[in-house]
C-alpha cells in the first residue's frame, strides 16, 4: 500500500483514510481525492495538511455534517469527524462494503470489517446494512453508478433492497440525482446498468415519465413498444460511441446525447392518435417530448447549456427523417440541406447520430438506406458546409446602406441571411452575384 504513503498526511493516532480512495488503490487506480475520518478536531487536522502558501482550506456542509476540505498539490482532502465511537462504528454506517474500509494512518494497516476486500475481488456491490438506503436514498442510484464505473455487479440481496426502497428516491435532492445519473451515462456500459435500474423500478421512480412509455404500442414502422424502442436506441447510440464509428463525440457531449435519446419519445403517449383506418400516428410528439424533458431537466437542475442541447435534440429529432423522405421523393435540394445545416449549427452531427441510433432501435429491416443517408450528411457537413462557412460573407450591412440606400432595420437580417444561405448552398460565389441577389430580393 505504498501508494497511500502520502508525506503530506500526518500519521497520527485516531485518523483514518476511508471510502473510495482505499478501494481505488486496491484496484490499481490513482485517487485524486481522499476522505479522512478523525477522532478529534477536523479543522486542526486540516491545518496540519495545509502547510504551504498555495494550499487552500474550505469549510463545507452544515454543523452536524461539517467537512473541512484541503486542496494541496492537485489533490483534495475532505476531513470530517468519525461517525461513532470507533472506526468500525463509522464503517458500518457507510453505503457499500467496497467503500467501507479504512487505512489507519498511525499503524498503516487496512481495517476491513464488512468484507470489502472480498467484494472487490468478486466484483460485487453489496450494501453494508439493511438500513443503508433508508439513511440516504441517493445510495440507490449510486449502487449503479459505482457498478457502471467499475464494471461490478450488484449482489442479489442489494438488488432486492433497491426494489423495496426505490420509491424513497423522490426524497433526494435533484442535483444529487443529476450528479449520479450523469456519471452513469459517462460510462461505456451505461445501457446495462440503466436496464437494471428499469428492472428494479428505480428508473421509473426517478423518472415517472419513462414508466408511461411501457406498453405504449406503436405503428407498423416499429417492432417494439415505446420504452423497448427507447432502450434499443440507447444501446445503439452507446455502441456508436464505444466503437468510435461515424463521428467521435467528446466526453461532455456523449452523456447529454444519451440523456436526450432516453427521453426523446416521452411525448408519444400524449401525442398518440388512431385514425379511422386503425393507423397509429404520433403527430407533434417531438415538441411534446421536449416540453416534458424540459421539466425533468429543471427538476434535476441541469445547467442552462445542458438543457438547451437536450431540448434541441429532442425537439428536432424527426428532422433528419423528413430530409430522407424528401430525398427519396427527389425533392431534397442543396438549399434544403444547407438550411438544415444552418438551423442545427454545431449540433448537426449529434442530431444525425441520434437519428441513426433511433432508426436502428426501430428494428426496421429497411433502415440501412437511411443510415447511409445520415452518414453522408455528416460527411457533407464537415467536408462541404464547414469549410464554406469559414469563408467571409459576400456582403455586409454597410453594403445595404451604401449600395442600396437602405436605412438600418430588421430587414437587414432577412436580406443578409438569405444571401448567406445562397452562398452556403453554392448558389452564388461572388460579391457581384450577392449584390444581384439583393436587387432581386428588393425587386429593383
């Protein structure tokens, strides 16, 4: 355990490194934050660590759960009072056995009274006690977050306890749920663990909106009900990320795109209509789903940027299919494609990736033509549209004033946008052509 031999931490009696950092070191990982439980004054212990001018001490939490955080040498040390009369008392009050080990700083020995070492070896997530989830319901979702992060499975008794206690997750703060859930989505096997959350009912306790998708049957273009389709689409999207096919997605955007696909069809139960011939339609479901998901985003306190991205993907997720239908009918023009690229901007490749996974999730055997179309659209966006977009505009507002004698007004934006659209769709390429187009727009 030489990795724990941090010279910065004083080796005094009654102080223990606890929790996930012990687990990570056993697993060969390098922790960047350490939880330290002390029998004594946490602030006094913190000052022993923070000895350099560059070190920072921050007080967190309430009086009964006060944490003293020290930031030193790019590492974080959270120091708190031990919970109980002995370190074993403290460990038995923790969430899972693999997090319930301690390293005594004075003796340099590991204390494992709950069987955490064996569970690490067995790759198991096991609750420390039957009351673990009653004390803090966020632990219900944390079980899956840790499992997804470590590729561990949750043991049978813990799964049963999650089923029993799932309803209590509603008592947890939205931001805590958001943190745990997004961390699940950041992993490469999140589909596996989200599916397990659905099996226990926890997913629907957190997001009742998803529960309404079960049993919502669709039309002839779908083999599955809305929820099963959603999970299959989620699986295919994650598979695209994991295999780095089509287009690479950065680590911040990938979980948000997964979030969007999980909720993209939440509007279908509300939008479902059956016509006189028995055909099922979901007109307007994208807009309804976006509004439903917006409320979810507020509930779990996503950032403004995260809300906007998710809303855009869901609200517009049918657009690529409309483009494909237009192409199939021979009515898709270069201008129509350009308008799509302009509207979607930087979100273009993400919306198209979403549409590919969505199509794969339908189980339709005739999906390959659409997928090839979407791939080509991504390629065209990067190879044609982006290079052309980087070129300077052909005219400015000054041209409208000096060449055409127009006073500044809202008309400027309309004219310049129309000229820019023509340039980006390769209809015009020179300043002279742009000026002629303005004359046409103004009927001169």
